[in-house]
C-alpha cells in the first residue's frame, strides 16, 4: 500500500510539472464544464455483507493542456460528486441481531482529479471532427457530507485511480467513460476491527470546453 501511495504521489507530481512546463512553453490551457452519471459499488475486505450498486452524479469544471504536436498532456479539475451504495446488513445475523437493518451509503465529495492523458490528433484533418483520447491518474476526494449511518464511520478523504477512454467531438465536446479504483477506504465498520470498503465507480461524462487546444 505504501508503494502504491508513493506511485500516486509521483503521478500527481509529474502532472503538476507537466502543467508548469506546458504553461511556460505555450500558455495554452483551456477550461470547460463537465457533468456525468455514475454507478457505485463498494468493495469490502470480506463478504460479511452484500452490496447493491447505486446511481449517482457529478458536475464541475475541467482544465486540459496538451503538448502541441505530441498529443500528450494532462487534465485537472474540481467536481462535486454524489456517490453511494446499498448494504444489505439486515440479511446477516451478525448485523440484524444488533438491530442493524439495510443501510444506504450516500457520500457527497469534492473530487480533485489529476490525469495524464493522450489525445490522438494526427488524423489528416479528421481530428477536427473526432479525436480519440485516453487518460489515467489519481483522484483525491474530500468528504463534504454523508448519510446517517450508525454502524459505519467515514474518513475525511480518500484516493482512487481513474482510468478512462473517450473521444473529442468538433474540438469542443468530450464524451468519456471511466472507472475509478479506490485505493483507500471510504467507510469503516465501528463494531468490527479493520472492516472497511473501497469505492468502485463507473462513470459516463460529457464536457464542453470554451477554447480550442
């Protein structure tokens, strides 16, 4: 886990250095608005409870910088996210014997993604209409609020890795599908030792950029 956390920090630092270098070289950074829908699952360390996926949504801003002629760059942003899942505590004796029933986890977070990305733009002019892209990098989520839950507690923040693929349309719109693999726990049981869950989030997003790269 420590090695993985160091790797996440290295990716974030690399992205920041790239941002500084790109700004110095070309000063081209464009901003846009983004919104999306998600489906969240929670991965517990042991199968002591079954979890049902729950839909959520996200909205915020996104910034993108791409090195001219290369296709590599980065994106950063800030998004409000509503994530959640349903835990069927009531079906297990260890939970219902203590008076716990089914529990809905709702988490409101401020998400700060920092992604390395590649956009393929050498398509003999076709990139003006459609350009494929991929990205990967950490997402730092800060908890703003959560649903009431007597059996579980929530940390101040968490870290995940985003992996996405999509396309840019007319150099203004971007449609992407991504998966967030939680690296740190987002909730922990109060009545058990070291029983926690990490997020698994699928998301479909649309972004509109106000400038051309």
